[in-house]
C-alpha cells in the first residue's frame, strides 16, 4: 500500500467518482451492464446523508478505496457498512482493513457497540474477509448462513455482525 494513502471522510462530491470506480473496478468480474447495476446500490443520498460516517482512501493518483457506512438511527447501538470498494491494483495491501478499523473507531466514538454488513453468498472473498475481521455470520450457529430473499425475491444474502465491545479506539 502506498504510505501516502490518506483516509478522509467522504463528501457528496465524491459520488460520481465512486460510481465510476464501481463500474471500473468490477469490470473483470461482471459485464458492463452488471457493473452499472451494481453502482445503483450507491445512490447519491448515501453521501448526502452519511458522508461523515463514510470514508475515502486516496493518494496522489486519486481514490483508491472507499467505505460507505452509517450509524443506525433506529438501533442506537448499531453501525452498518453498506458498500466497500478497493481499486484492484491496491487489493491485498491492507487498505480495506484500514477502512474497516477506522470505521470501527468512529463507531465506538459514537457509542455504537456492534457493526453489521451483508454480502452475496457467491462473494466468497468478502465472506472470508469479514470472518478474518472477526465478524460472525448471523444464523451460522443454527446451520443457516444464507438468508433467502433477504433483499427481495432471489436476492439471497449472508448477514454479518461484529461486536465492538472489546475493541478500544486506537487513539486512546
């Protein structure tokens, strides 16, 4: 990872860059139409309303990764990670882990004690990554790791949860 990669809060003005990144960074694993459809999971409203809890990693070359997350208004103990992307040229260098740990620190500072996330059952890399970060799979202890129709008919998801209770912000 480039040591000059900085992590900063997202801005609404980042939206077009992040949409383009989604369409470009996933082009090896999806058709252009599938990548465009994936980018629709990040409407501008996420950066209009949750920019301060979302993160962008950038260096002199531009945006290298991002994490869009928020602190739940309905569940004051929870934070949620909605979308994460890392430039394929930067994968495997710890950048996603840095974004997640920064988000964890911010969630703890905001009084949150757990973080939730989801992914598709086909995304084995994401599942392994979340498990490596000490997320547990909701329902796994009951032998149910895939939630059928979670996001609508045929839209199955794996749901994760991570406790922050034993975590300590690095800044303290």
